[in-house]
């Protein structure tokens, strides 16, 4: 079983005394963001459907009172309300929210076979989930003059065939980002990150963890020379959550090793 990279501690600790809520924070990109916040001196409340994964994070991180886990289904409003209340009860304030939880598989099959149920499941988790978490965290975020970061995808901008539900959910997230930035400002800033190919095999719960199965050509096709990692997303999330980005809101940032700027004719 591969080891998930450990928390990298930043000297400047830009997130010191800040509390960040991260949906889907127990595995994959969300875990990478959680570790980046912890490494920058902050505290995290991770919410995830997968309870085993949440408990594994707390056990492996060993950061004491700076990390908490509460079961969360972002698609259910009652669950979101309980999660936000649990964070407030535990930490007393909320300075950041990362809407990361999502059904990450973009392929749903041909449009003429796409069921309304599948469409609603994608939209319910990937888009409505971000709305619900933002809605319930907003009063506390406003008090703290905090920030929201939405994790969308480069698929908000470009597509492969048979990915309508996923692409629509991520495009909706980009629009939700600028809409909320205008409504919630100046108290709360809202930005989005659009990851490209991020390899998450080593960032799953221990029993599901694997060595990434990547070929040389997978790395080589990226202008940056490699496939991305959750740490790449975590680094930008910390910037967007912190005071250094106080003049940045309503924006979306592509983090894809340059894949979307490549012209393709073949
Ligand atoms: N990995 C990539 O290449 C990539 C690229 C672009 C965007 N993204 C986006 O990043 C986010 C995370 O993706 P990932 O690759 O880390 O996925 P992942 O499957 O590795 O992790 C997702 C986590 O979210 C949790 N989750 C799923 N549904 C949930 C729900 N309803 N409520 C609460 N938690 C829930 C899962 O249990 C899991 O722990 C997603 O929004 C995905 O669309 C990923």
C-alpha cells in the first residue's frame, strides 16, 4: 500500500487561527486541500459521506484539536445544517468553506440514454451541494470576513463526448461562483479552482489506496511535464482562502499543467 504524502508545514503559517470547512475532505483532492490548510497552520472540519475515510484522516494526521470530522451528505440540506452546526460547536467560528465534494467520474454514457435520475444525482451533489453548504455557512463566514472556494473542473470549459451531466454541474459551479461573489461581497469572497487531471489513488482511505498507474505519455502530454496532485490544488486553495488574496473574488483559476491551452488538431 502506498503512503499518502505527509502534511508539509509552511514557515509563514498563513492560515493560523483560521477554521476551514472542506466537503469531501476525507479523500482525494479534498484531503489534499485539508492537509494544505493544516500545513499552513489552520484548523479543518472535514465532511464526507465516507466515515471510514474521515476517521482514517484524523488517525493519520495526529494534529489533535486542529482537525475534526463529521459525516456529511452535501445533497441533503438537513445533513449540511448538522455539519455546519457541528463545526461551530467545535471551533466557534468559520473562516473558510471549500465546496469540493463531488461525483468525480465525468462519464455518464450517451445523452439519449442518460436518465433523469443520473442527471439529478450529478447536479444534486456537484452543484446543489455547493449551494447548500454556502447557504448555511454564509452567516458565519460573513462575521469572520471569510472566503469560499469552489472546486469545479476544466470540464466547465471543454468536453469529451458523453459527459453532459458532469460538465453542466461544473459549468454551473463557475456561474454560482461569480453570482455568490457579487451577492456575498464585500464580507465574503468567492472563487473557483478548475483542476485538470489530478491523480488521487494514493489519497484514498487506507484500504482503497493504490500506487498511481500512470504512463510516461500521461505526464508528457502536459506542458508542465506531469499529471497533477491534490497538493497542487491545496496550494492555490490556501492562497484563495487567505488574506493575501483579499483583492481576488468571483474568479476561476485553471490548474491543469497547461492541458487546456494546447491546440489540438488530431
Ligand atoms: N481528480 C481529478 O482529476 C479532478 C479533476 C477535476 C475536478 N475534480 C473535482 O474535485 C473534487 C474531488 O474529486 P476527487 O477526484 O478527489 O474525488 P474522490 O472520489 O477521490 O473524492 C471525493 C470525496 O468526496 C466524497 N463525497 C462524494 N459524494 C459526497 C457527498 N454527497 N457528500 C459528502 N461527501 C461526498 C467521497 O466520499 C470522497 O471522499 C470533485 O468535485 C471533482 O469533480 C477532480
